[in-house]
C-alpha cells in the first residue's frame, strides 16, 4: 500500500494495521505505521533545518570581469592562441552551459583537444543529506595582480625547487633555508609560522581559511593553523602505519618517482601550451623500483597525485588498533548493549565516511565552476613566462618577478614556467576550492567525530633518515588522533601543491568547506537516532569545540 506523501488517513491506517497485525513480532498494531511516520517526519525536519540556513554572500575576486581576455580565469582544455589566451568563442560556449545548466549545452562546449572537462554538472546534483552547496561560503581567492597571489606562486616555485629534499633535512639544507628567508621577507605570506616567522618546522605545512564572520560581505579571509599540524614529524602517523584490512595488511610503503629533472614536466613552452589546449604531453613519470615511506617533497606530491582512500586507511588503523571511540558515543557506558553497523560502531562510521567525499566534491565544484573559476598555477606560470620572454604586459605582481625562487627556477630548469611533478598538469576544472582538500576536510572531521581525538597515539614513528624503507621511533611532542588527522588533511592538500597543481589558498579553503559539509551530514544523521545521545563533540580546524 502506497501512502500519501503527506501521511496516511486515519481510516487507511486502521486498514493497514489489520493487514500487518498478523505478522507482528513485538510491535503493536499501530507501531509499524508510527515508525513509518517518524521516518517521514525526520526527513521533513532535516529539509526544514537546512532550508532555514541562510544563503551567505558569494563574492568573487572580480578578475573574470576585469580581464576580457580571461587571463585570470581557468580555461584549460579549451583552444588557446600562441600566448595561451583562450579562444573567446570557446569560452563563451562554456560560460553559456554554466549559465543555462542545460545538459545539451554542456555537450556543445568547444574543446581544444582530446581531454574532457571534469564533471561541470556534478555540483548541480541535489544531495539528500547535508547542506546545499550555495549555503557554504568561502572568501574570494587573491586577485591576479595581488601580492598575495604572487607570494603563493613564490611558494610553489620553491616547492618545485625542493622536490628532492628529504623532510628531515629541512633544518639544514641551504636551499630550504633560502626558501624560508624569502618567505619571511614577503609580507603577504599566509602559511603557518612560529612566533611570527616561517621556520623549518612550519615550512610547507598547511593551514585553513574561513570567512571572517566580522565582515558581513564575506570578503575577508581568516587564516588558522589547525591543532597538531606543526607538531612532530612533517608526515602524519596515518601515512606511516600498516593498514589492517580484514585479514590482510596494506603496507604504507609507496611507489615513488625517481629524483631529478626527468620527472619535472611542463618546463617546455610548447609542451605547456599543448596541455593548456587539452593535449597530451607524451611524457610519463619514471618510478623508483623500490617502494619506501613518504620521505621527500616529491614523495608527498606523488602520494597526493593519486590520493584516494587515505582517510579510509586512517579509519582502518583506528578501528584495527581499538582506538577509543568519541567519549560521547552512547554505547560506551551501556551495561547491556553495543553498537553495530546500524549505529555508533565502526561499520556505521564507515558508511558515512565513504558517502561524504561525493557530497564535499559537489560543494567544492560548485565553487569552482559556478562562482570563482580561478586559474591554475600552471596558467599563471605561463603569464610570467610570456611577460619575461615575449614582453607581454600581464598584471603580475613584482614580488614573484623579482623573487629568488623564480631566478633559481630559470637557472635550474631553464624556464620561467612552473615545473610540475605530473606530466598531465592539473585536472581540467578550476582551481578554487581544492577538491582533494574538501575530501580531506570532510573525512578528517568525521573521524574526529567518531573517535576520541585526544587519544595519544602509541609508539609514534618517522622514516629512518639513512634508509627510508624503514621506520625509527619518534620521541618528541605527544601526537594525538585529532592532531594527526589534521596533519593528514594538510599533508594531502599541500602535496597537491608539491605537484604544482594547486595554490595554498585552494586547499586551505577546501578544508573549511569540507568541514562544513561533515557537520551538516552529522546534523542530519543525528535526527534519526533512537539512542539517548547528546551529540557529536569534536574540535574544528580553527581549534574551537563544536557539538553537533
């Protein structure tokens, strides 16, 4: 019997109760119907709760309108002229599809090569759990001509120059110290610092960007460093431990790219232009036959290249080691019950953890395609190259043009383009916000809600400086579950920068966006529980406690 979408009539309920009464086992006649009605009311309540969340401002940096030739807008995959400027007819075909949202118009987008755009219609899907993408705000990214954009580029050029430096040498490598000195000389650098300066312990570590709530326009960014991110070894413990997978064990040793210039790409202008037009560089990564732990800047870039189930691995490590659950779990103090795949046990958490990335990506891609359309670092490098080599007059801030990082890139690679660790360059969708970062943000937040984030991880380790196929004990600052999850999240998005495909602010904003998606999923999920439950309590990336 199919009920009305607004609930059953009283007469219909009586008839249906009689039909099912003979099959009941513990339920009274009307409890079947009451349970169905409760399910209906929970769905209504979730919808009403989300509808009451106001739509915040969504300011852009104004660059798309500022530059009619679209030099500050992501146009990769479309046809470009010899300077790398997009064919405006092709761009208009993309803009039309994004405006009309007609599936047929997306099929009429004019591409420049064989590679396709990544999922521009994906963010238009309506999620049945969690907040709508338009209800999440991120501050606008830096403008093309700004010092902040230039400084983010300087950091990326240094990441390319330092790809083969092991993390344990950050405190004594001459090139690392030069990078630190330059970043400290630039007033607009927003990365983590200690006592106001960049140090070997903070270099290339991640932070998070929120909208500053004091500015109602939504334009002001608030930078924070999550708890634990600057503690201990650069690499999270969750990337160094074996992952128990049922009766199998997954090794944390990874496939790494060989050191050296043969694994740096897009340094030739024609190769760069081919990729901008949607073509294939024809090159591939040469891999080291020996697997090892994440040891160098290049190693982390290769790990982030694929990414995948990093947080599912962290979940399996926590579950397999019997790490304590969040103290608010209602079954911790139960005398008669325990959780299961239905509620409040690892199998239940696994279901939410695996659902969440698609919801975060929908929100991130909405910002990418329908709000900001920020250019990728590789395109910015092309503007720098053309200014210096072909005497164009693109509005690039002098802080990058005069930087030591750019000068050393030219002396090392013979180019002003940004050297990439991936032969294909960046994925074909805009840069801001970082999609991988949004996944990291949503999954790290969920894991902090499921497990005791204050639990100190026993027997911490770090790669052996003399043999990165081995581990040695780490004996410094205690490392907590929450801190190492925060570190894992920032490792992941900064690793994308190590590859050359994302700005720092892409990932920093993506983490905050993913966190908001996680909170909204938990808020909806909680409505359906029968247990006495006071809510999920955990620490956000900004260090504040929240109960959902």
